[in-house]
């Protein structure tokens, strides 16, 4: 999500990838704050986070990073246009509630996409969080059909919202943070489910192919370099 914002704003950046078990130690070294707390109350350090070398500021959490970049670099286009702050925040909040049902379908795929130290960390931490191993998280049989319907309904709701817009994006012709939220989430789905999976293809075709067109038009902001 932050990558989309940085590319949109054409701000130069360098990406540093870390293994999950190294995040806390590295963040402490560079004085990047924790974004939240773990279920046991101890601090949780999360990616993405940024270090702005110009101002020597460390910022964590996608939303806060976007706010920071808009404020700090006013000559670049705003991801959250002035006056839309509350609506963008409300959209972001509502979006996560809406797409909640997709997590049991995607999380079990994650360990296979990671290097061994991160895969082990992910398995352990998420099993503790959900109270069962990730392999048991994905719904099966009839339940899977029912639960997948909830995912489809989430896209139908998003489609309904977007259909009220006068343009292809949530704010009409202008691309904003809300669009990056959806595009970055679609990217995550594509990586986890696989581009050839039945589920991904279904989403791409749903709502008259709207999500495929939406995804295609925002891929230009997904580049890993700018
Ligand atoms: N609210 C944060 C959430 C970020 C987040 O949860 N990141 C996960 C990876 S997807 C993480 O870094 N988790 C660290 C851990 O599980 O130790 C944001 O939007 O940036």
C-alpha cells in the first residue's frame, strides 16, 4: 500500500526486506516505533514502516505513513486530498471489516511464499492468534462454499460503492488512497491465491470485469522501484 503511495507521489525510496523474526530487533535499532500490541500486551512492530532520511523521521502504519508523506511533501500529489481525510479514514476502516471473510482463504498460503525463518514465525504467531494451525483455518466443503460467498458479497458491496462514482476511481477521475487500498489488497489476493487459481479468476470476472480493469489501471503504481 505504501509502495503505491510512494510511486504515485514520485518520491524516491529504497526497499529493505526483512525476515519476520528480525523485524523487532532491526526496528529498535533504527528507532521505528511499534504500531500496535500483541494479544499479550507487548509491542508489535509491523511492516510497512519508513525511515525518511531527509527529516530523520521513522513512521509506521500504512495510514500514518500516507498522512506523513502528504504533509511532509506538499509539492507531490496528495494521496488523501484536503477535505477528504475523514471519508478516507472511514473507507479504510470499513474496507477491512468488509474483506474480513477473505483472510481464512489467503493466510494458509502465506508460509509457502516466505523464506523458512519467516514461514516458521508466521505459522507460530498466527496459530497462537487464531488458536489453531493455519492449515486448519481454510474452510472446507460446504462451509467453504458458504464462506466464499461472503467474499463475493464483499466485492459486490465495493462494486456498489464504486458505481456511485462519476469516474473509474472512488473519487471520480482522481486516483486516491482509497483506490490504493483496494489495489494493494487485490495484489495480496493474487499473490496468495495464485494468478491461475479459480478464486482469483472469479474475482477478476466478477462485477462485469470491473476489478480486472481497476487492477490493470493501478498496476503502474505497484512497481518496486521509481
Ligand atoms: N496497521 C498496519 C498493519 C501492518 C501489519 O500488520 N503488518 C504485518 C505484515 S502483513 C506485520 O508486519 N506483522 C509483524 C508480525 O506479525 O510480527 C499497517 O497498515 O501498516
